[in-house]
C-alpha cells in the first residue's frame, strides 16, 4: 500500500480509502446489509494496509456506521482514521448537532471522529450550515477532542466549490472526481485549487459508482490496443493517483476480490506515474465514452423530486447505459421499475423546474422526450 501525506495536515494516509456506502445484502436485491460479510471486508482492507474509512450518518439506512463500529472492535480502531458526516437535513441548531454527533460516536463505538464532514454540500447548503452555527460547532468539538478535523464533502458546480473552500478554514475536502469528471462539479480546477491551498482532497466516485470498472466495447478496444495491459479499474485509479493533489481515493467494495485487486493496484500508484502515452490513452478513452454517452447527466439529483413524479436521473442513466453497453432497453430492470412505478417521461408536462435546478444546464425537457421515445420503442 502506498501512503500519502495529507497536505497541510502533515499526517499520512493510505492512498486507498474504504467507502462504506455500498455494502450489499445477503442476496441480490436485499436492502438489509450482510453484517458479517461487511465486517470481514472492512477487516480485510485494514489487514491489507487501508487506514482511511469513510462512512456517513445516512448510509445504508443509517446502518453503515453501526457495522463499521463493530468491525473496528478488537484493536482495529487504533489502526485507522474514521471519516463520517453530518447531514443538513438532520440538524437545525447547536443542540441537535451535538445530539447527532454523540449518536454517531456511539454507533461507531469510538470517543472521537477523525474527519467530520458537512455532508454533500453546495453553496445553498453551506449557507444553511453557517446560519445554524455549524462551523463554530465543529471548532468547539475540535477543542473538546470529539472530532479532529473540520471537513466537507461537495456536490455542485466549480464556482460554488471555490466559494466554499475560500469561505472557511477547512482541514479537508471530499469531491467527486475521475477521468470523466475533469470539467464536472469541482473538477480538475477544484482539485488544483485545494492542492494550492494545502487542503487534502479525498476522492469519491473514482469509478463513477462502478461504471468505469466495466469498459464498453469501444473503450475496451483502446485498452486492448495499448502495449501495457491493465484492467479498466487499474487505469482509472492510476489516472487519479497520478495527481499529487489527491490524498485518498475512496472505493466502495462489495467483494473480497475487489478489495484484493484494489490493494494490489494501490501498491503501485504514485504521483507523476503516468507517461505521456498513458495520459493520451485516457484522453482517448474519455472521448470514446463521450461518443456513446447520450446525455451528461451525473445523477446528482438536483432536479428531483419532479413535481410530476418523473424519475429524471433514472431515465437518463438507463438511456446512457443502454447506449454505452449496447444493450436493449427491453430487458433493462431499472427501466422496468420506472415503468411499473409510473415514473416515466410520459408524465412530464414541461414545467421546467428541473432545468432551472440542473447544475449541468442540460436541456432536460427535450432530452426526456427523446430518451423515452428511444427506450420505449417496440
Ligand atoms: N459524501 C458524499 O456525498 C458521497 C457520495 C458518494 C460516495 N461517497 C463515498 O465515497 C465512497 C466511494 O464512492 P463510490 O462507492 O461511488 O466509489 P466507486 O469506486 O466509484 O464505485 C464503487 C463501486 O465500484 C465497483 N468496484 C470497486 N472496486 C472494484 C474492482 N476492483 N473491480 C470491479 N469493480 C469494482 C463496485 O461496483 P459493484 O458494486 O457494481 O461491484 C463498487 O460498488 C462511497 O462508498 C462513499 O463512502 C460519498
């Protein structure tokens, strides 16, 4: 495992951080987490050298912190740092923030949280956090030793990231970033701004939630033609770790084999490791993905809820996936669900509430109609 210095904090972390948001249930489609399996995955990662564990109050129906707390018994807590998060929706004043933090400490079976994050903020949420005194609360908790670092995770456009980053004395930030998202959300500009300020950056969605692990045929052809053979996952992580501003790359793993593969990859990756030919390959791969991407929806859900019940990100995700992987919408399980729940684009009345909220400025109304025509054509 490669370890990196976390910017101005000066402490070391494993480059691979375990995301605790995607543990599965015992059987496919189960919503209840398979606790024993999750505990063994967590310990497998730690035994392999992972020192950064990422969870949140709301993950997995509020059970992720509990399972992580159990996994960190028997001496494992001392081997790792814990990152967890405060959701704006669960707090409204100092007392409720205190209650929430104490609940999280109890669930995690620990007396302190290393990295405490305001969860998934944009400018609007940041202003709301400020209005209820969250920055002062985090500072007080640092003094009391209940948290070590004041942090935030971010989903929004670059301009809002820049504003938030410069508006407070942050210890760390977590952003969505991968080789497809260079100009999306905080993007490369955001990563470099944080790097210049010495603020460590933790990466989420490094594989776009798993999509970049499964190369479509035109992408696979590029990987196959390259003289050095690597898996799609390795290319994605290698590209991320090439940047010196990346402190930790989170990956949510569901299988022991995924942990093992990621441990192997993170044994080899260092800043500046990519050759010009490799960087060119990743530019070509990005173009190949984009050439088959129907719409640049990132699933951020700013457009939701739709007043007429249209599952906008769900429809766009099916549309993109059918195009990327050349599969028929007829057999698509997500589309079946959308139709069964009556969340189709046939309910769109063109009110435009979604377009006003979309940070990517997508032509949602028109695209929904096109997507629905293509997806429902017999
Ligand atoms: N703060 C926030 O707002 C926020 C938002 C999103 C995520 N997060 C955090 O960031 C973490 C990372 O994000 P993410 O889970 O979306 O990460 P990700 O790395 O983009 O996607 C994780 C998925 O990638 C696949 N995967 C991982 N390793 C693999 C391997 N070696 N081979 C094949 N597939 C592999 C798995 O997909 P399958 O399950 O399909 O096998 C896994 O569920 C989350 O777990 C969570 O802790 C935070």
